[in-house]
C-alpha cells in the first residue's frame, strides 16, 4: 500500500493510516510519501520492515551518520534538530497536560560518553534495526565522537593479529562479544572494556590501546545479550573520571552514569535549584549523581539505592569530593518516615514509581518532591496519582538523547497546604 506519513508516534516511528489501522514506518518524517512492501507484527503493532520512499517530505534533512537507517541507534537523524526538539516538546506537553519547555542538548554530535559496540559474526557495530541477532558493521560513531574510530581500528588490528572468533548469539559460540567505550567528556579520560565469553585473552591486548586511561577485560558467562560481565582484569587506572560543574565522579565498567555529560550538567544544576529546605532524600541514588552534587552545596543528603555496587561507588564519589553524604542499600517500597525530609528526589527506572512508594508519599507527606524521569508516560501516570495531595508546580524537559525519541523530564511537586 501507498500513503503519506501523518505524524510521529511517541516511539519516533512515522504513522501511516491504513483504514482503521496504523502502520508504523521507521526512519520516516511527517509528509513523506511511502510505499509499504512488507510488514511485521510486534505485540499489537504493525511495523513496516520494507518500504520505498516515493516522495520525501520538506522536513527531511541529510543524516550525518553513514549508517543511518541501518543501525538501531539513532532513529531521528533525518529530521532537523530543531524539529526533533519541537516534537519532544509537544510529546512531553501532551503527557503532562501543560506547556513544557524542552532544553536542547548543548551538543548534538560527539555528546555520548558511552557506546556499547557488539562484536558478532555479522559485524562489529550496533544491532541492525528490528533485529536481535544481526549487526551493522561500523568504522566510527558520530554521536560518540572521533575516539570511537580510533578504538575500533585498534580492536580490528588486535583481532586480525590473533585471529580471535566473534560471538554468534544464535549458536552461543565464539569468544569476543562486546567492546564498551566510555569517555569523560570534560576530563578526556578514556575507558575500553572488552566483554568476552569464557576463554583465554592474549596478554598483549592492552598494548593495542596505549592511549586509553583504563583498559578492562570482562567475562559474560551467560547466554544473555548484555554488554557487561564479571571483571577478569584491568590495566591502567581502575576508574576514569567525569566532571559535572565542580563535582568529580568515578566511572567503572559496571556503573551507570548519564550518557550525555554536556546536558547532565544542566540536569544536576536544575535539580539543585528546585530542592527546598535542608534535608534531602535521594531515592534511586545510583552512583550519587544528584546526592554528591547537592552535598557539595551544603544540603544534608541521604541516598537510597537497591544496587550495592552503585552504593559503594556513591560513597567513593562522596569521599573524592570531600563531602558529607550518606548512601545505603534499600528498596523504594521499604522507605519509611518520608516526613523527616524537606525534599525527596526520585529518579526511577522507566517503569516509574512503585505503587507502595506512592502510598508512602501520600501518607507521610513530604512538602517537596523533585521527580526526574526518562519516560513521560509513567511520569504522567505517577503525577496523576499524587495529584490528590500534590500540585505540579514546574516541569522542564531536557534533551539528553539527540536523534532518538527519548526525552528526560524534571518536575517539581508541592504538597497542598492544609
């Protein structure tokens, strides 16, 4: 069938109306005329797996990346950046039912501080869009920056010299699985983490990356397609550092950190501006991204995080920055006495807040909640549940992920005066 793309779905796919049904078409823009050749079903959605672009929309622009349309990473590079921001503004405003500004990313290429490059029998790069087994072979990644081409060149030289096998996910065979590249954008420090199946790694491996601050070898002993594993060995520094404003953070292969350092500076700054009072509870505190930053500004911070390793990293970050902050292991649903805090910061996973935590917030009634979210849908759901006792006073979007459909949001909720 043939038709014109009307708009983008929340997932960044073009929507083509087919009678009462909708066909989702990746890598298209509103106004594109397309011919659908083949479709596939994903849950209850129909997605075009093959199509022809008959007549391009005036909205389209030339993507910078040569792998656009093949790689599953950047879905929106064919749309001008200002239009991406406008679309994210509309999406976030619609979910929160009010006008919300979205702050553009300070950089739209070279902004990512981490990429997870799959090493497979089909290529060294990123998963091909719409597949879990195939990979698009790449030489560089523009959203990470020039260092990616240097690391991938060194990797290929190492593999060629030692004739090491690549992993076949469908057969669970092969040795090399992933190479994860992480960079401190404000420090220039570089980490290379090679993830393999169980086996023997040639001892010359680190010699191929003399420019890296930290080189790791991790082993994934499972069949799961994940880009981390048990640390087998490292060379150079145990951590690399990143800096957000006047706060330094340690980064380890198995720790999470915001992937856009340039926008993360605006994120922590805005959160600190919204905090009210002196006593702060930082829920889902991770490695202390918010907690340490706030402690540096004199707030009394307690952080709670379910991941014990992340808690240890948060404690290291507090010591590194010479600040007083308490971090402990705990579950969101088990938190007690929220009324002891002036402000509660929540930055949950995409699934949003646990229902028991929402009940505790409504029961204990902390005056101020700063809710940070990467999922507008679950954010809107939780804000609606809290609306019984809380008023949404402020909302701001931050584009942490240029060329993707994702957008970060910060909201401020204040308890109604009784």
